[in-house]
C-alpha cells in the first residue's frame, strides 16, 4: 500500500445508517419529535441532512440492540435542545452508574479529545421509535 492508498477515507464524508422496522413510524417520530424531514427518499430508505452531515433510516427486519450510542448531534446549547425535545415528547435516558450519572437526563462527561480543545462534554441520550440509541452533546470549553 503506498502513501496515497492510506488516506482514501480521510477526506470522505461520514454518513450514518440506522435500521427501522417500520419506516412510516420512524418518519413520524423524526418529524414530530425531532423536527426533521427527509431531504430525499427512495424505496425502503429516508435520507436526512443536518448541518454538514447526513444519516439515513433504512427498512430492516433486524433491530438495534440499543446498547450503545449509534449517532449523536453536537449542539451549542444542550439545555435548550433537551428542553425543546422534552416539550415534543422525547424521553431521555436516566443513568446511575459509578462515575457516570445523569441528572434530568443530562450527564457531565469528564475529558474530551485534545484536538477539540474542550475540557469535557455534557451529554443526553434517547431512543427513537425503532430502539436506536441517539445522543446529543455539548463540548465544555
């Protein structure tokens, strides 16, 4: 492999794919609860664009285990985002583990990637209508 082969993905856009057993139910959830409408669609799939990224929901017979964050948004004001989503009926996960606890659905996460220049992050998690675990984060500077 020469030097040009090693960076084949470095300049590529990242696009998340999330499974949905019921695409119509998922479309309603993303519209009503998250305020998102598909930018494009094809048989068995809905494409959403947020900021500079995109994600797709695809019809799948399988389900997500929902044991890890599958996709997250980074916002400037986590409190405002969580409050608005709660107003729309989104239910946030409550976690109480040693060293990791949410209060009113929001956790303080110590540390961050040095390149981001943040000292930590605040985060909140919820499940969509299909059981996918989604997150919202706000870096702490």
